[in-house]
C-alpha cells in the first residue's frame, strides 16, 4: 500500500471517529439536559412532600389538645345534664 492511500484511509477512519464522537456528544448532551430537568422536578416534588409532612406533623402535634378539648366539652355537657 502506498503512502497516499494510507493517508486517505486514515483520514476516512478519523472522519468516522469524529462523526461517531459528534453523535455521542449530542446524545450525551440530551441525556444531561433530561437529567437536569428530572433533578429539578424531583427537588420540587420532595419539597412539596416535605411541606405536606410538616403540616401533617403539626396536625399530629395539635391532635392531643383537640381531643382533650372534645373530651372536656363532653364531660361538661354530661355534668350539666345531671
């Protein structure tokens, strides 16, 4: 094989590699954007869940007082009937 044909063959192979690299780079960029979007959506969802859990925990904290008020009111109502 002569030098010129080897150079042409090498240029062709380099061109194929560059094309593959460009394709993979584009695919990786798209995946990266998707991951960033997912991360943002997941962060928002976790924040929403955290807020809901906080409200639920506050409700649980208030539950004993609310039940105590209900029981007191019922005892008072029963006492007033007697």
